């Protein structure tokens, strides 16, 4: 019996004020990592907030041995806060 490879999906939800990053295991449908900017109380720009969320998602993912995932873009464009979050995750060791 062949073991299925583990596929992980990165989803990003963004509102006018906040951004959330989540990594989902596609085999089980379980959320493996979830980080939101709602707990960040500092007065920083939205891009810096996205970078902090990306760094935290990458740290938790590396702790759980998730080194590779794909980005579920939905209808979001790859620029601004979305790009900042993903680029920070790449810098911290997660392949997207």
C-alpha cells in the first residue's frame, strides 16, 4: 500500500484592518497553523503587520515539520500585504 504524500495549503484572509494566515492539511482537512494580526496591538503599518504574521506562520510551520505548501490564491492578487506575508515565509524557510 502506497502512502499518500502530505499536501499543505496556505490560505490568506485579509480585511481592511487585519490579515490572517492558515496552513491546512489537504489529506485530513485539519488546520495545522493559524495566525491572525488581531492580537497585534502595536501601531505599525499593514505591510509590517503582514510580515509579522508571515514570520509567525513560518515559525510554527517549521516546528510542525511543514517545509512545503502551496498558496491558494482564490481571487486575490499577488501584491501588497499578500506578497509581504508570502515573501517573509519564504525567507524563514517555507517553500511555497
